[in-house]
C-alpha cells in the first residue's frame, strides 16, 4: 500500500498509551539489578544481590527452588489432566455417536462461555464435602476441570478439521475405532495438543486465587503465593526489589514459552477466558 | 437413519463428564441450594448442635418468653455422679474431701445451691473457706446452659427435664433458636434487596463493565488492531507484544506492579510531585483516581483480547478493497470508516458480548489492587460476593449470603451465554458427526 499518511503521529500516540506498560515492565527488569532510593525516579546503583534469594533461603521468599518445583508439578499435572481428558472427550464429541450428543455439546459450549469464577463458592463447598479442601490434589482437579469445557471445545475443533477419509481408510483396513484414534487421528491433531498443553501449563503456572482460597494453609506453596507474600508491604522485612526479582524469575518461563510458541498460542488466546 | 450409540464414545467421554459433573455442575447446583441457607463460618458446614446460652435466654426474655421458663433454665442443680467426681479431681479439689463426698452422697441430686452447700458442710474434711467450698461444688453442676446437645432429641429431653410443663410453643422456639448449625431460609435475598449497599454495588458494576468495555476492550482494541495493521510489520509486532504482556504476566505480579506504579512513593506519585501536580496514593487516595486505576488495570488486559480478534478479522478483509479505495483517493480515515469498520461488525459484537460476561464476573484484579476501596467505592458485585463468602479480614464468612449473590451472577451468566450462543449461530457447530458405524 502507498504511504498516504505519516506514521510518526500514530507511533507517538501508540507510545503514549503504551507508556504505563512500558514503564512498569522496564522498571521491573531494571529493579532486578539495581536499587532505587524511595522517592527517586531513577535507580541509583547496580545491585546484583537482589538475586541472592536463588541460593539464600533466609530471604522473605524462602526456599525458591521448592516453590518452583511445586509450581511446575502443579502446572504440569493440570496440563496432563486437561490434555488427556480433552483429547479423548473432544474425539468422542467430534466423531462418535453418543446419547444426547447435541445436548451435551450445547452444555459444554454454555460452560465454555460461562464465567467459571462465579462457581468458586460452590467449588469451595464441594471440596469441603469431599474432604479435598486444603489439599493440592483438590486444587489441581478444580483448576483442570474448570478448563475442560474450553479444552474439549478446542480439541473438537481440531478433530473436526481432520479429513474423515483418513478414519474411513483405517476402519476399512480392519483397525478398531480406538486404534484408528490412537494411531491415525492423534498425530493429525498434534498442533492442537501442543497449543492446548502450553495454554493449560501457562494458566496453571500463573494461577493464584484457587490455591490461595481452596488450600490456604497447605505447605505445598506455589510461586504465586510466595510472590504475594514477598510483595505484601505490611511485612517487617519488606523489600520491593526482592519482589521484582522474584517476579521476573517467576515470569521468565512464561516469556520463554511465549517467545518460542507465539504463533501457536495466538490462535488460542482469542478463546481464552481472561479479563 | 439412526445410528447406534458408540461404546467407545461413552468410554472416551466419561472422564470429562465425571470431572465436569463434580466440579462444574455440582458447584452450580450447590450455589443454588445453599443460597437458601444461613450457612456461615459460625454455623459450620456440616451441621451443628443445640446450645442454650445466657445471651440467648436474655434475648428470649426480651421477646416475651415466660419468666418462669427462663428462671428454670438458668437455675443450676447439683448431682453427685461419676462425671462430676472426675471433673472435680481434674480441678484439683482435695482428694480426701472428694472421697467423703463419694462415700456419703454418691447418686444424690440437689435442686438448689443452698441444699448442696448444706450437705457438704456436714463433711469433716471440707475446706475452711467458703470460696473453696463453692469451687468444689462447681464440677457437680448440672445445667442446660452452655451444654452442647448433638441431636434435637437430647436437647428436648434435657430442656423438658429442667422446665416441667414447658409449652410446645416455647419448646419449639428454644430448639430453633438454640440450634448453632445452618438452617433453610430465604432471608439472604431479602437482605440483598433491602440493603442500600446493594444498589450502589450494582451501579458500580454497571459503570465498571460499561466503561472498561467501551474504552478499552472495544475502542482501544480496535485502535491497536487498526494501527498495528497499517504500521510497518516489525513496528506493529513490537506494539502487539507490548500489549500482550499484561495478558501473559501472572496476575499477582501484574496487580502488584500496578500497586507500585500508583502508591505513595511509586512512579506516578513521584513524577506528579516533580511536575508540581498533586502527589498522593492514586490507587486509594481519591474515588476518581481509584476508578481510573481499576478500569486501566482490567482494560490493559482486556484490550489485547479485542486486538487479537480484530487483527485476525482485519487480515481476512480482501486487500483489493483497500487498494481500490486508494486508487479512488480515499484517506486512511475514510478506509477505516467505510471499509474496515463495517466489516468488523460481527467481531465487535462478539468482543462486546463475550467481554461483558467476563468483566461482569472478574474480581481478581480489583481484589488484588484497590480491594474495592476507598470505602466500598470500587466494589463490584463479583468481588463483594467473593469477599462475603470466602475472604475477608474479619474472618466471619457468610457462605449462604455469598452464594445468594453468586447465584444471581450465575443466573445472569447462564442467560447471557445462552443468548450469545443463539446470536452467533453456534448451533451449526453441533451437527451430527459425519462418520458413524
């Protein structure tokens, strides 16, 4: 296209409205290697000791590696549950004949559009009755289940796009429907599995409210809880630079995954349920 | 042709159905059921006991219960039994004295203080001081006051024993008032509609959803999508990534960064101070600034949703239309106004409806930033329901009332999602599977 407009005013406006994000994230990054006196705008000196929490367990962050491992286990469990259940459920919904199929499918779509945060009080009661309250297994099951309508819906979409001739050919050659799904169809939807898996992992990695409310005194601390503790100004040994550094440490894996898989994730963010 | 049910299909779908039933359907049902109870952290969740407390008797007496009944309930009696002796031993009463009590009075009961006291004064090894004697009497007290009765039957017998000939009315009142567990009630909804805070919170919610949606999710989303579309590819990509950052950052980090940005010696306050503008805690200092921050915190996440969706829709507009308009001498603004916007009608409608629902029910960001303050000026419905039921500093959590508030949200959410599904003709997506044996 021709340039019948000058781009500088547009860039200027964009920069202006992006300023809060740019400033916040630059300061976040700067704060990890410098210290800033209270009341100053610019950092005064280099300070790498903000990173001491990595090997020093006496800071407010405690033992960061255990929390990191916990978060990894937490996010990975959610990812595994969401992937297996959505991969099987999505296939059944896409290709197999089920009683009340139409009804179930509309139900899943309503649940997908439905904001699951409103269910937290009901979920709290369910966990109380089943004895899963204050256990990490309970939180993992809840988080994974709340993502399921989305996961099944996405996987159904991917299965729908697989040409049914592939399936037909497999069945003609005498394979069972299960073998056809396992050996022929699953490899076809690998892109969907990767995208959904990454999304589930990132969502689990950043989760805060569910562990905070449904497992408040559990020893299985995830990074979001640790970060909230470190960032609480009411603490006696409050250190905001430490908060920034732990925050960057916490977000780095997310950024790495995002940079490498940006295109796969972009399709799925459009269907996300956040804000 | 009706094809038969696939056994494999049932097997494959069952884990999903099970999890959805437990963690989606049951919670929705329980929200509905328990919104009709007065369940709270003081009643407990699994049921309660019957306890008659002095405070309860005072309240009942004020409400006109027979003074005779009240007196009878308040009065203590004494009986010398194994329980009482064990309690007395635990309370360090002189063992010799206790042995005498056991030998002389085991199994007897005394209706009043003075009777029991007189009986004890007959014993040779009684304590000299009257105060010690009273202390020794205490473990033998039999009273309905402050005793936990596990079932209604136990409470009924105990009360009937103390108050001979209590009327059925009074018994019923006593039993229902002394129950500490939760009971069925419709009071929650009455409370909600009577409270003046309710209307204010509803007004807050409408203001919050409408402003965030129009300013950020739709307008800013559109602006970002259109500008990054026209900018050179690399430059556009930079802004896309910048605006995706809030979405991919974990919510705790994002919220506390905003706190830092706006608090007393945070960036905005310091900058404003250096420029000679009023410098204060912008997040909590004034209602206007608090609302601005709340809307920005949510809007900066929401804008990227619109941006992604509109960008996708923009790229699917045939580029020839834009070329043709340029040949005719259209400016960029005319292109946007007459070619792009009309073709984005459906995505705009989709973003509007989808984000209405998600803004209506979002509370995480507000909870972690202003927490509804200053006062309750930025409290929205979802946040209030969450705080009522699950999280507040006083620690008295009202599950029933919170569930009633959530139920209204669930109802609105369900209604809107069904309307949207009709609106966007998702029905076409639920057609029969092609291949079936």
